[in-house]
């Protein structure tokens, strides 16, 4: 008497004699490499039990497509899940450090943060537009109402251009000059200790001691500042007994460029504006002021095989500065900003034309002009 093979048995065939438990045990042993003989069982029922086993053993969120064309899709999906987990953790860490970045974007919260401007790659064609309305700086939003609200911040805003061999110096030499120029800018204008009136030793360390008079003049200005020896011409410093930085964010905008000098000389020009949000030293709820500093400096790296210089140091070719919102009459080595609630002009009368400190399309006049102009905004 002939029998129908299990694979061809119709789905309405009467139930076999073995139990579900026996069949499940067999399938588990087969999956684990066991050598037990297979009970004779219809394929439809085997498929049903096997499916139930898979459902029990594989969590639903990770269930892969049943049909694959190339490779195992389950592996690919697990990798995507791992990446998404990293993104979530990074977002949570960001919220922990600066919760306002997310809270400002929640419905019903504060105004969303404005889009950061792209890096400056060339001299602007004009001054930035005035902010709409009469928005005032607050302790929660110290840059509100100013163009700096859309600027990048801190050392990351000082972007170093791509290095290339130039004027007989190698690409590595040029990269070194660019890196050291950035280090000087950061140490002179962003170092918290220097902003509180500390000594800018890291900035001084960039400069060549063989350059006549420069380092002695700078050190003299730091130890005994006066009108002729003013450290503010290169360093940003506030009197900690009078003023303190609000938070730890300084807005920065500018650009760095390369040029060939004489044979064996590479020039690095850096033209940057820094915006500092400030409050009075012991004032817990008073107004916010902003001081705007623009620096235009040119440093050179000279080949020590051709020039009498110190290897690893830079020469200062020029350094010009402009200050927006500080006293012109005090020469104690610190910036002294005015605050919105100050009474009267403080006895200082402007002697120069009105100037927009955010206007980066015009050249820097320089601190040696002796003028005391009037800023149109801070």
C-alpha cells in the first residue's frame, strides 16, 4: 500500500499520532544539531510549530524580514538600531550640558535659536542689517538684538584654512604657522583666565623673543599699563572687581588667510571680531552689556635657515584693534564697558565719527589713531 510523502500530504490530513510537545522537542534538537530521527509529520504542521518557536525566541522589535535576497537583513537592521542608540545618547548628553538648545525649540518655550551663519570666507560687502524690533539683551539671551546672535562661538569659530607649501616652506611648516596663529588668538581673546585679567603667557609664548622690542613692550604693558603701554592692543582683559563675563560663550566671526612674503616667509593674516556679554561683578539680576573687539593681526613664519629667527616662533608684522563699548579715558589695562542703566555719558565726549562695531566690511582703523568714537550699537 502506497503512502503520500509528508511534503505532499494535503492540509486536511487527519492529525498524526505524536503530540505537539514531541514535535517541538524534535525541532529544538534539530536546531541545536541533535541527531534524533525525525518523526513522520506533515510539513504544514511542522511549519506551524516552527513559526511558533521563532515567535517565542526572537523579540518582535528585532524581527527581520522573512525573505532575503542578499545576505542577512537582520544584521543590517541591528546595525541601524545601534547607530540610532548612539544618536539618542549624544542628544541626551547635549541636553544635559546645554538644555536650552532643546528647550528653546519646544512648543510654548522661548524663541528658537537663530540659524548660525556660514563661516566668513571673504570680506563682507556691507554692515549686517539691524535686528528687527527693539530686542534687548537678557541674561538668558545675552546676544539678542545683535548680529552676533547668529555668529559661531568660541575657538571653533576660528577656522584654519587648508595649508599648502608656500614661499619655500613646506605644507607642514605652513600648517604650523596657521595652528600657532589660532593658538595666539584663543589665548589672547578667549582664555577665561586672561579675560579675568590674568597674564596671557600662552599668547606671549607664540612670539619670537628675537623680534626687537615686541615682547619687552608687551610685558611692560602688562606690568605697568598706561596710555602708551596698553595691553588691550593685543589682549582682551576685564577688571574682575568690576565686570564679569556672563556665562562662558563668546561670539566670534572672521577669517584667516595665507600669503607668500619674501623667500622663506609665510604671512598669516587674521581678522576677527569678538563679542563679550557682560554683567557687573556682584550684580545678580542687573542689565547685560556687550563689548565688541575687532582684531586684525599679521604673523609671519620665517625659515630659520634664511632668517635670524627662533625656530618654532612667529614674528608679529602688525596688530590693529578696535573696541566697541569701553571707556576711552581709563588706561589701566582693562576694558570698562558701559551698561544700559548707567547715568549720563560719564564725562567722555566722542571725538570720532559714529561707528558700527559689527561692520566688518571696512578696514580696521587701529588703536593708535587716538580717537574716541561713538558706537551705533553693541
